[in-house]
């Protein structure tokens, strides 16, 4: 069970890192993304995901 969980965490981290890199994010503070924990990556992704949603809503409102 431990091996499967470790693998699942690695897969999730890799996915989040790839998504953040596609958005132009390579580091958080002085740490490379691969140095962050899964929880840190999830928080970082959530911040940029929410920010993008807010930008999209703002653009919709300014372009009726």
C-alpha cells in the first residue's frame, strides 16, 4: 500500500508541476517546483487557478 500511495503522490506532483510550468511558474520563492511538497504545489496551483478565474470574470464584465 505504501508504494502505491508514494506513486500516486509522485504522479499528482508531476501533473501540478506541469500545469504550473505551462502558466509560466517555475519557482516559489527560492525553491524549484520539484522541491515543494504536494500540499505546497496544490496551494500554489489553487492560487493561480483562482486568479485566472478572477481575471476571466473581470474581462467578461469589461467587454459586454
